[in-house]
C-alpha cells in the first residue's frame, strides 16, 4: 500500500506547553511525600535500567511534580531529559492514547457500533469464526487473535504485513477468554480508517492531538526532531540502532503506523491528554468526546480490562493505592500513564528502558519503579477522609530490589564425605 504524505510532529516547542503548574499544597498534596519520586526514579537510573526519565504528576488541573531525570541516552554528551521537550516512543500507550481514543470519537458520532461484527467494516477480515468477532472483542482483547506475529520475518511491505494480520487465524472462540493481543488494536485501527476515510495518523492528528495542542505527539516523527527523541533498541532485527523510528518490529513492518504501537510523544503532551480525560472529554474549551463515552470506555468489563484501557489492579503497574476507578496502560519501552478520576489525579512516566540497559533485568526494575511512582503519588494526597489515608511505607520496592539481579554464581557443591570429616 503506497503511503500518503506523512503527518509529522511539529518541530516548534511552545513556550507555555502543557498544564499550568502549582505547589502540591495548593491541590491537597504533600511536597515531602512527592519528593520520594526523585529517589524512586533515580534508583532506576543508578541501577542501569534506563538512562533518563520524564515524570509528570498532576492533580485538579495542575502539574504538581514535573521533572526530567538523567539523559536521553547513556552518553554524557546526550541531552538532558526535559518533560516538555523529550520525545519518547510510547509503545503500547498507542493502544489507548491513539487507537482507543479514535474509536471513542467515532462511537460518540454514532459511526462505530461496539457490538457490530468487525466484518461489517472490514469484509476482508475473513477466516474461521471471524464473523463472530465484534469491535468490543477487539477492545477487550477477547477476539481470539494471537498476541502477535513476527511480521518482519514474513512480510516485505506494509501491505503484505496488513494482509497477514487480517488473515491471522483465531486461537480460540471470540469472547471465550482474555488474551492480550497486538493484532486486535491493529485491526481496530483499520476499522477507524475504513469508517473515517483517513489513515490512523491523520485522523488522530486532526481529531485528537492538534485540537488539544499536543504538537509533539504523532506517528513517524520528522528527522528534524531526532535530537529530541530518546533512542531505543541497539541491535534490533532490522539491523541498525533505532532512533526516531518505532522500536516495535511489527509496527515498523506495518509502515510505522499501527494500532498497537508507533506513537511518539512528550510527557507534557500526555499530561494534557490525561487532563482531558479527567475533565470528562474536554480541555481548554475543546471537546474531544462526551463524558458518558469516557465512563463507558474506562469502566472495567472483566480481567482488569475496560474498553481498550486497563484498570488499576495492584501488580499491573499501577501500584497498590490508586482508587478502584483508576485506569491507564503501560508500554514495553518503559512508559506508563495512570489516571485516577476519584482523586482527580494522573501519573505519567516515560523512559527508554529498552535502550542499552546496563541492568540485567530492566523489565523487573521498571515494573517496580512504576509501582512505587504510583504509590508515592497516591500516598501524597492529604485531603482525603482519614479512613482512606494509608500509612507511609518504610521502604519501597526500589529499596528492596527483589529479583533485580539474577543469580550469577553457581550453587555451592555439596561437601564430600572427606570434607565433612574436616
């Protein structure tokens, strides 16, 4: 499929990007407790999990903790991370910030029926039991599609890759069980394209990112932005270090624009997006979706999943103390976004933990960092009823560092009989 002219991310950085800032006390939060965020994030850097990170914690319409840590890459000459400028590969945050939100827009307009068979929109989505797959199944990862496909091994062009996804066999009957899949959001992205008549990057730019002023968010960023983009994979299957291209190989094979991955953005832009969600679909006088649509898509259906979104559930990256109404998602590159409507609060974390990690288990470390960051934000809230307030933990996961380093020494041999006699 011949790609049309690309929608590139703007090179200009607005002087007043993102949310307004204020002191934690002004929005019912403890500055002392929020200071723990510094320790949590820096612990991940010193452990070698990622070279830098951008963090924004917001509440009641303001950013109360907005900081960059470390650098975009491990080199001392690499640029320092600035939340308003550093652009990260958002990985699976693409699923919710782009694809799911696009589906919300079309649902709002009455153009997308969640219970319609996918074949209504994509007749080419064919195969055994494919006629039973609905849009809702795609959003809840219950379509029966496999977790993914190694498209880079089998497809030579984006068109071939797309065809292979559409022809993928189901692993189980639609609706039978939850199976997290990249293929489902890819198909959903093509549903969006078929209904709207626009490519996914164009539709999301025109209907979501541009109206919100998210000028640094989009697919396939311009080469002019390379200095602001955090690099990712060093030795990927494509044969050269990845910097400014999507890290996910399947998304790259699909042309860099896919429903499951490919979106780039800054923490500052994601803060605006999160505030739009907290505001019931509106930000700075611009409405993206209706409040009722947000409630529908972010309410748990089953298996800790809403429609496209995850819901906070302890070990799933959202920590232990966000409310039951909280929702969000994580990304493989080391990104996460959690939104807590009960507290009117959000937590953004962007890292590139897939970039030449010096730690043996960067995935374990980033999981603990995400957990502790969400906990620190939730526990910093001071204006809640006493019954909901929780004691400050003596240590965090980053202090315990459990399973951060695999066993490097072989188990000691059992002593021989002769040794025992000594």
